[in-house]
């Protein structure tokens, strides 16, 4: 139950009752949300502010009419007009008690909505080149993408998590040459330092060993064209096995691993997916033969003013048209990108979300242009960029290198601080804001460590329930939905319920904005409210959760505690973070 949506509908009903002619587009701008200052009330609406101009009225004049209409609502205890025309509502306590009852009757459904309407969404994230283990630079995008996918599922979308394997192109040739060096090493050859331009990390040593075990020295006598496909297949398979293992360590999963090489495949004389894409674009006059202007800034020495096959990207919002075919007749990387998007569109996705690193900012307009061109504007392309993560140890910049070569691996980080700490901290900043990650601080057991603070709130709830089973076993595990919730009359208890009431709204708003960090902020706020209320019980014994002399109040408070646990667990599940029963 989204209480804010319920009252937004009541505000719109009040407006309809005034007999005003309001366009649907203007009415869609009306929102009901918590006021910035809780002292101003329980709910606030901008209705008068956004509708006054199109209605030709003064905001305060319209606000007074709306307030008069809402004052007759039996769930409204008071209506106030603030400033130039904001409307603040105070609700009767029974509204909050009723909402708590709804939550307890269906805790799994609280925070779940039909916002997405089952629409098919593809979330592509990580998609790192299969040239080595995952590093910390991939970590943030992996967590943001995975949490966003879970968030969209909670909001009623049909979500597919996808990984695009960049297993074609020059970097794969370099990888194969690097693996071949390790193969020679496995056969006993002293290869010395890895030649410049190849991948130096010793993670390719097992690849060389497998090649030696499977082929002996047979590959040495083959020309490059002979051993290259064999080495590529084995190396890519082993790199992807390593990447899947790294992602699993972080709790990240994908439904689809899509191979770029499959877009180039012309086996049995059939046209490739890129060929078919190009034929389609030609038929729609979306490609032409032409030349591009020189790149901005210093022009490379090898730049040529030559005619190429170009996609009309600028007609769909991109800065320039984009090359699909090189002068030698081979396809560009961008051609594969277009064919890949076409594959997603043909698979029925209505939204395609890309989680990319900040260094891919230049791809945003071209991806949006591809989406508009391929789908005719029917599919929506959303790109979210993740800024860099800076590593620290106790405030000092931190670097380390193990078997990866010259970077910090994702496994290094997870092994040291744990999956939950990594995931939660990666979501404690908006994706496009830089993030500082301090190994010491994320392991602290203090209120200054957000993940500990939230998990400790859940563990504290479980401690309360264990205490109840010891002190009042007859009532400790009774159905919380049947508890006498009207016994919850203290303002601190109702404030906690009000915070719980925000969860469905936060889920919908976060899903619409594609911002999973909002869930991390919310569970942190809920944990803070719970810790504050728990401390009040130490100061005021009459507010303690378990009071053997007052079983009715105890049942009501245990129900409230369980509601907090349900919502904390739901929020943490979206983030992919565990809710532990105990903290040691």
C-alpha cells in the first residue's frame, strides 16, 4: 500500500469536485510526499503551486479551495497552507495503525508495486572485456546494475540481466598472443618479461597450462591462423569462468551472457547479424556512403578523409554520423553495437538500460540515437554512468597488486571487507558521484559505518524477539497481524510507522529514476529511527518492547518490531545485502 499514492488520488478527486478544467498533463505534475520538516505535518502536496498558472488563479487562492475540500476527509485531522500555496496535511492516528496492519498482513507484498506493468526491461551491466579478472573499476557498475535490476523487479517490471561479452576485435587478438606466451612458458620455455602491449598478469598462467595439457607442443608448429582460434576459444572460456566466479563472489548474477562474436558469425554461408542489420538500415535509408569531418582536437597522423558506410546518427540526436564499415570492408565496433541493440529490440524489450563507466560518457548520445532509429522511437534507451571509486586505507590512498598485473581486483576487495560491505558502500552515493572507499572504515563496528549500522538494526530486532521468547513465550510468536495495534500511541512509535509507510513510495520513485542508492539511504534512515526508538526505551521503561506486566502493549510493540524487520530485510534484499540475525 502506497499511502502517498492513495492521498494523491484524493487530492485529484478534491480538484475534480471543484469543477475545474485541468489538463491531464498538468494533473500528472501533482504529487503528495512527506514534508521536509516533520513538524509541518504528515503529507504535503504541490497541487496549488503547479496548477495555479494553467488555471489562471493565484496559488494561495487555489490552495484554500483544495484545503477546504480535503478538510472533510475523515482520515485528515488538519490542513494547513504554508508559504505561497503548499498544502500540509495531518492524518488521524488510525491511518498509521491501519497501514501497519496492512504491512503485517502481507509483509512480502509491502513495497512491491505494479508500476512496471510487466513491461520487459533489459539491464546490461559489467560487460567487461574478457581479458582478465574483474577489477575494482568494474565493481561499482556491477553492484549498481544488479541492485537496479532487483529494484525494477520489485516495482513490477519483467527484467533480464545481461552481460555483453566483448569477445571480438583487436583486444582479443592481444589476449590470445598473451595466452600463447604462457603456453610456451608451460612447455618449459623461459619467456622472460611479457612483451610490451601484452597482458602481464599471471592469471593467464593456468590458461597456458591447460593449452599445454590439451595440445602438448602441437600448437608451436602451427601458423598464427592455425593456433589463434584454438587459443582464443580456450582463453575466452577460462576468462569468462573467472569473471563469473568474481561476480558470484559479489553476489552479482546475469540471466544472459551475449557474445559479440555471434554478431559476426557467417557459418554455413548465412548472413551475419551485422549483415542483416545493415541491410535493414539500407532499406530504411538510414545509411549512406560519405566521409566524416576530422576528429576534434589534434588530428591523428593516420587519419584519412575517405568515403565510408555511415549511419545517420545525427538525424536522431547524435553529434555526428557514425561509421559502420572500415575502408578495408570490415565492420567497425559501432556496427556490432547497432546489431546488438537490434537483437535486444527483436527480443521484445521496451526499455534498454546500460550501466557504463564514466569514461563512456561519449557513448550516451550515440546509444540513444541507435535506440530511436532501430525502434522508431518505441523503445527507451537509458544510460547510467558510474564514476570512479577511489581506494583508501585509514584515510591514505591505497594501491595493491596481486596476480592481476597492475590493478586492484574485485576479489581483493571482497576478500578483505566482505560482500555486504562492498555492495552497500557502492550504493551509498549516487552512481554519477565519485565514491571514496576506505578499507578500515567499512570494517568498523560503529554508527559511522552505514552497512554495520543498518545490519545492526536488523540484528537488534532479532535480539528483541529472542528476549520476548524468553520472557513472554506465550505471546512472543503470535500472529503480529492480530496484535492490538491501537496500543501504539506514543509519538515515537507512530514516527517509526510513518517511516515504514515511506517504503513503497521510495521503491516506486527509485525505480522511476533508476536510482537504487535511494533504497540504501532509506534503510539507513529507518535504522536510525529504530535505534533512536530503542534508546528511548532505555530512558523510559514504559516504552520498552517487552513488558511482562502489559501483554497487550507488548504484543503491539513486537508487531511493530517485526514490521521494521520486514522492511529492513526487503530493502537490503533489493541492495543484495544480507540481513543477519546476529552481529559478532
